[in-house]
């Protein structure tokens, strides 16, 4: 793509960053003035929509923007390391965490935060995948497949033992639900956003080295094993945050599809990173809007929008190749 396109992408990402700082972070930490929501509701009604009159939808938008940023950032490293299925595996592990939370509620009545339990279990599962990969010598299909099916099976058993669906709507976690993002969940997502962006910003150079050439990374004395573990733990955190809207079954798409689309229309790793963030945020916001307007499942709608963008990028890249020939 041309330099003008990449400049436009960077400008759009800068606008997203400003919006995060001015609008979405204040919403996440609960300091946004009430006048903002009233103005948003009035403006939406003037445009013929009541979307912005509901507090939980502001939470959903905020969570969606955070996911649209975090997912592609982590996905850039996973996709280029051919580790895309790790996301699906950790999503099933997070599902086991939610199921464990329902078991704790059912057995003890303890007011446990399902998202916190899911984070703990997903991080544990991430480290287990890392340990299995180290023993196998690579991120092969076997350890990933075992963890994927095993965690989902354990989660199903936890649900049965804990009383089925009596304590939480598991379908909301399987398929996504725009109504389950409460204030505390959004605040937790803001913390995860800071953690992911901050850690990747600090460790960007070694992560890029390890992504493309582990031998060179070892030669320059980077802790390859430690950075591998760091990447997979960050993946687990992003997965847990994203599954609230996308659902366990489709959550890995936000790690893969925007990155795949961006890689087709970008000329370098950093340009593809910026483009994937733009595609991720745009897909989430468009998907949330369409799911609300037409009573569709948000996860499926977001993924279909992202795939639509991917197909457009395929056509654009093919036309550019034809023009060069």
C-alpha cells in the first residue's frame, strides 16, 4: 500500500488513542461526568437511536474498544509465529475458569467474580501449554489439542457438578452478550489494556526478534523461554477480557482475523500492527452496532464484519498484484 494509506492509518490510530484517553478510560474508571451520558443520549435520540441512552451499552463500547486494541497487538506476534490456535485453546481454558466459578458459587455461596477466576485459570492453562510445548520441543498440534479439548471437558463437568446453568448464563460466555459487561468488568479491562500495551511496548524489540528468529534472539542473549511465557500469559489475559462480548467459541478470531487482513495491505510489521488495531476496533464497534440494531449475537456479528474486511483486503491485495504485473 502507499505511504498515504499508512499515514491515514496512523492518523486513525492516533484518533483511537485520543478517544481512549478522553472518553473510554474515564468511563472505565467511573469518573466520566453524568452530563456526558445525557448529551450522548440526546444526540442519539436526535439521530433516531436510543443506543447511547443505556449505561451498559457504554460499558460494552468501552470493552469493545479495549478488545479491538489488545487483540490485534497480541495477535500480531501469534499469527507470525503460526500460533493462532493458542488463542482458541486458552479460550476453552477460560471457559473452564468460568465453570469453576459457578461451582464455587454453588458449593459455598461465595460471591466470586467469574472473570477473576477465569483469569487465574486461563493464566494457569497458558503456563501449562508453555510447559507442554517446552517438553515437546515446539508448539505442536498435540499439546495444544490436548489442552483445548481437555479444558472444555473439565469445564463441562464443573457446570454439571455446580448445578448446570442455575448460577450464571453460560450461553452468554459461550456466544457473547453485550449485557454482561458491568462496571467492575470494564475497570478490570482497563487494567488489562494498560498491562498489555505497557508490557508489549517495553518488550517490543525482543518479542519481534523471537517472533521471526529465535536463534538470533538467543544469540543476542534474550530470555527466549521467558518471553515466550510472557506472550502466552498476555494472550490468556486478552482472551478472558474478550470472551465477554465475543464468547468462548469465537474469541480467538479477534487475535487472528484483523492481523491477517492488515498483513495483506501493509508493507512492514509495525504498519501491519497499526492497521490491525484500526481493523479490530472498527470491526468491534460495527459489530456491536449491528447486533444491537438487528438483535444478533455480538460475537458472531463482530467476527463476520472482521471477515468481511479481510475479504476486502484480499481483493485489494490481488488488484495491487495485478497492477504490478
